[in-house]
C-alpha cells in the first residue's frame, strides 16, 4: 500500500498541485473540518460510490487517524484504482480546513 504523510500532502497543495482527496470519515466528523477540495465519501459508501471514480486518476484517502483510509485504500487498490493512504489522518493535519 502506498502512503503519504500529512506534511507531504500539505506541501503539494501549497505548491499548487491538484490533488484528488477522498475523506472517508463519517458526516459528523467531516462537519468539524475537511481539507479544502476534498471529496467526502464515508467508508461504508466506498463500495457503492467507486463507479463514480476514475481508475486512471490518483486518489489520496483521508480519515481521522489513517485506519479507515487504509481500509479504503486496500479495497480500492484491489479494484484496480491508483490510491494512496494519508498516514496520521486529520489528527496530524496542520493545514487549512473548511
């Protein structure tokens, strides 16, 4: 499984990179703050929403601490998607949220 740190993600955003972030936390967690531009698909809906994703597009999976996003990353990887898990999740995120 590919991984990336929160610091690396923040640096890429600050450099103007267009990242495809998917936040797999529950709605009440996302309401406390989400990385600007991230798409919210809770972990329980990933299986049903994956038809809306493009297998050629790289995605970075985000959750609270890295566990659920790791599950989502492993699942989507098995389905042929290009996915990376953001280690540490929002608990380690020091960047902007909305």
